[in-house]
C-alpha cells in the first residue's frame, strides 16, 4: 500500500514537472515503447509515463488517445499501482465505445481486455480475469490468441484445473511456433514446465530449461527473472537448496539491474523462504495473506463498473428505441386512419360522380331518343297528316307511309332497348346487323361464329354490341356505302374486330357517336382506331 502511494505521487510529479521540458532526440515513440516493453527500471518507466501522459492530453483523435492510454496502463501495472492501471484501462475502453467499428478498435479492445485480465489475475480475482481473457479471444489474431491462451492457462493452473491448463498451454505453444512469436513461446513453455514441477518433474525441468535458453538468446530480462524464480522453486521442491538459492540469487541480480522494488521484494522473499527458521516461515505466510487481502481491498472493480455503466447505457438506448417504436406505431396507425378516410372520400366521390354520369347518360339518351322521334317519326307523321288533309291522297300510298313510320319507330326501340345478355351473342349480332342490310347495302360478317363468346364477359359483349351498332348507324346516315365487311379474329386473349365499308369517306371528324365508341372501349381497357379518306371508304379496328 505504501509503495502504491509513493509511486502515484512520483507519477503525478513527473507528469506535472516534465511536460514543459524541451523534447530531445530520444523523445521518440519507439524509444518509449521499447522502455515500456523491455524495462522494469522505475526511472525509465516514469519517463515513459511522462511522455505518454503528455501525448494523451493533447490527442485530437480518440483512437490515438486510446493508444497512449494503453501504454500508461501498462506502465502503472509495472510500477505496481494496479488500481490506477485498472482505472486507466477502463477509461480507454470508455473512449473506445465512442468510436466507429474498425479493425483498430477491435485490436485495442483485445489489448485492454487482456490487460484487465492480467490485473485481476495479479489481484487474485480469477473469474474476472478469465472473463476478460475469453472476451478478447473471438476477435484476436493468431499471435494474440497465443498470448491469451497462455494467460488462460495460468488462470486454470491457479484454479488447480491442470488438464485445462495443459490444453491452453499446448495451444499457446503451437500458435507461438506457427507465428514465430519466440517471446510467447518461451513464456508458454516455462508456464507448462512450472505446472508439471510436481506431477512430471523431468518434463517440467526440460520445458523450463528450453524456455530459459530462449530468453537468454532473446535477452529478455523480465522473462529471465521469471525463469530464475520458477527454476529456484523447482529445485526447492526437489530439496536441492543450493541450486534453488543460486537461481534466486540470479533473480535478485536482475531485480538490482532494474532497481525495481517489487522484483527485489519477490527475490528476497524466495531467498528467505530457504531458511528453516519457523518464525521466518510463519512471517512469510502471514505476509502473503496480508498482501492478498490488501490487493482485494485496493481493487475498486472499475472494469466491472464499466460493464454496469455500459449495460445502463444500453438499457437507456433500448428505452429510447421503444419510445421511437411506439411513436412509429402511432404514426402508422394515424396514416392508416387517414388513408381509410381518404379511401372513403374517394369512394363517395366516385359513387356520386358515377350517379351523376348515369343521370347525364339517361338525360343524353332521352334527348337523343326525343330528337330521333322528332326528326324521323314526328316529321313523317306530320307529312302524312298533311297528305290526309288533301282530298287527293291514295290509300296505298298512305299505308306505305304508315309502314315506314312503324319500321322507324321499331328501329329506335331496338337501338335503345336493354342488351340481351342471356341470348346467343352470335345470333344477337346477326339479328341487329340484319336491320341495317337493305337492297342497296350488303353486309358480310367473317368468323363471327368462330369466336368463343361463352367465355367473353357480359360487359365486353354489351360494349361491342353498342359500338358496332353505332358504327352501322353512322354508316347508314353518312357513308352511302353499298358493301360492309365485319371481320372477327381471336388473337390469344385479345379479340380484334375490323370494320370496312366502301362509302364515300371523308375527313375524320369525330362527332358524338364516334366519341361515344371511344369512351365505351376505354371502359373495358380496349382500343379503337379510325381510318378514312375522301372516296376511299371508312375503316375501324377494335382491340379488346
């Protein structure tokens, strides 16, 4: 606890007093990264802390800030201020939460999860340590997984789950060899050997010696310190006190080189444990227990608090999303109601419009019938009355005139009577056409009986009946034709009717009758085209 307070004060001193100093050529990123990775000397670590702390304060980018915070957290761990290291790592994770998803973000998250795992391992909270190590595995590279599996092996070993520990160490060794990560290869082999120091002493010694040789080759002083401690414990367990002492002294020499109190204390503790004095051994046991309790008391579970804060933020976001969803549902309901009201309004409008059109159609029909009666029947009757008043009229002539008036009236009746939907349509058309055929007008129909009228809708048949009737009425009134051809063709689902007469033709002027044919054919989604020239007859094509 006293060391932690002292180092915290030193960190504060360095961060406040060295920021104003001029940057020297050695103040490069690589230089300080190397110090953090390879040195345990407090002076060098404090210099690195000052550098990264200044960088973090001036960072414009959130990812850059996280990068510098990661190194600050590692420095704090090396100096033994675990509580501050935990707080820094947690802060870095909180900053990362604000950034967009990217490979860099995932890599930084993995580094911080691994770091928090090591912190919790060091404070004896193995479940929390395992949680963060496992959280980092899914997005880790092969090289990162090798480190994480080694760390998970350490957790399983401390939980006395040796078989799981062996599996993790074996995976770490395989991945380290695959990625040529010799530093982690030495670390995993040393840990595997340390695990076997009781159950398989010879294998344990082989693994730890292999790890020591690698660390000597790579000049990894921190790794050498761990190897010396582990080999000393191995020989102490084998009752070879002199060899154990020799390795503990080597570890003490490394600690002296680092001038690191934490390392010195660890090496001295191992040397003192070699004594046979019961009082000393009892003191060491009590001190170890107190150290564990102090570490647990110092930890404030910042990383766990971060998880809780994250859960609270997610709950708040979920509440916002629910509110948005509720508003969206209300909006859709409102739109649905408006659409329904609009549909009702359109339906009512169309109904009123249709009723108005029907009334107008009835009025138009009545007017047309009245005009026909006036023009064709009333005039003839008036003429006949005038003739009857003349004493010279002939009986036969009067009868002929009466017969003409009868036929005219009957034709007007036929033109305006309701369409006979239940009758044979071929016969209905033929009967209607027969009234237009005279001694001077010959009408020819082609393929009329070949059409499948049974499967033609009543609306289509009624429409065609009125259009054909209008064409022939127009022919009789205006064209002076002597020959009319009406050709019927079935083309797939479409019916094509071609009307041709040899009348006098004219410039095309669509009067009421022809305009009516167009509106009728459009009602059944069909088309009608007219073709005429002076002295070249009249042609019509109907497609429906």
